[in-house]
């Protein structure tokens, strides 16, 4: 057991304990941020990962100005972040005027985007995922920009392989969302080539929080005795706290022009996840469908080279998830739709 693993709790008691764990910086992050001086601004801080990532940045570098930008439509979020030392600015990133009014920050984490609700509002999805990146890249040409992308930019790859490497061209298989995410990457690439802006495009696959994520979805289905779809039979997962940590450490690994970096953990079997969670929850899973020979999978060897192997094991995440769901822990009620193969969200 590593020293980091020894510091992990056997269970996560409540949301306060969860958010402390998700925002706990590693010693390596503290060291990495010493290489990238200046303010850190998180654009789109109001999403699922943004609040804990911003708090982690502040905890890792307390003397630094950490700025969170969002519309702040969730009641209480702005006050919670400010209490943690994060400066909050309300802004609509679709507005050039609002972007012009933001401070110049040497380090930017771009987390804005739209996925769920894309079907029926494709125009807004493309505006958020392609137009906003262009506006941001044009506004901050001298900043390091670490931008979130997704594994969905890749085509499906064999389920029994290593996953898609960063060298594989981003040719999304289907769906407005996935294709708009390719456009997001291309906008950041264009301005990085034109203006010399350093950055990274983080192709994230399934960060795990007790309140949402692939493990949460499967555990909820087990609890409700619902069918578990095996159509997308495999996935990559990573503890969200680790994803936060690696994202911020990526500021010290920016390239000019910007370049992609797969960010997740090892490949896992949906069937095996359901069986292992079922054992912990004393519920027998009931499956529907069969595993396809392909899936959205990513090869994370480069991230492991830069940041090390994931410290929070799959077994630990399964234990936490089973306990959380069985004890009625909070849920964001935002299914990942990991089983979808048509790209419709």
C-alpha cells in the first residue's frame, strides 16, 4: 500500500467529507504549481468537477489568486467557493463583452461545455463547444490553456485492446455532441498555431464521484433492481480527485502548439463492475444485451508517464460507491449514459 493510499478513508461519510477528499492536493501538485506562477482562472467552474478543482488549486497554492468564472445558476455555489478562498466572477462565456471584462490570467483551465440536453438543442451545443473555445482562445493568447475534451472524439476501438492513443486522429463516430467536441479541439488548436498559445487538450474519460459517474449509475441500477445494459461493455474510469490533480499538474506540461492528453484510468468491464458491486451490495445483477467488440476506450500511458499510476484503486472506488449508495448518499441525478453507442445525449 502506498503512503497516499494509507491516507484514504475506509468509507466516505457525507458530502463534506467527499468534497474534502476530491479537493485534496497531492505533494506532486504543490510542486508542479511552483513551475507555473501567476493566477489560475477556471472557466466554467460551475460544472460537476469545477468546484472541487478550484478548491484544490487554492489548497495547493494558498497564496495564489484562484478565480472561478461561471453563470452561477446553482444556489449557494458562489458562496461556498468564496468561503474556500476562490474569487468568483459571474459571466456568460458566449459574450465577447463579458470575456473582455475578465482579468488576464497566466493559467487557465477551460471546463465550459455542453453534453446532456444536446439532442433537440444542437445549435446551443455547437455554440458552447465550438464558438466559446474560439472566443476564449482569441481572448487569452498569452495564457497557458488546459482545456477539457472527451474520449468521445475518438472512433470506437477494439474492446480487448489498449485503447485509442493520442496519435489517433479525432474522428468522432456519431452524434452532434461528439462532433462538436472535435470542433472544440480544432478551435484551440487553430489559435494555438496562430498565436503560439501553449496548452493541453485533456481527453477525459469518466471521472468517478460518489454522486455521479459510471460506478454510481451501476450501483443505482443494482439498488433499484434495474437491468444493466452491456451494449458498451468496457470503459475507462478514474477517481475525480485524481483527475482534478492531474488537470492542474498539466499546466506544467503545456506544449506549443497545444496537444492532446488522454486522462483516465485502466480499462474496466461493465459486467465485472456490476458483479463486484453486486457482491458488496448483496444484490445479483441482471443484464441485458451483449458486449460489443468495440467501445470508447483510451490509452493513458502518457498520462501515467507524466503523473504516475492512479493511486485510488478500482477496488477502493467500488467499496466507497457501494457504501455510499446503500446508505442513501446524495446523487446529482445526472446519469452518464455510458451505455449509449449512438452519441445521442
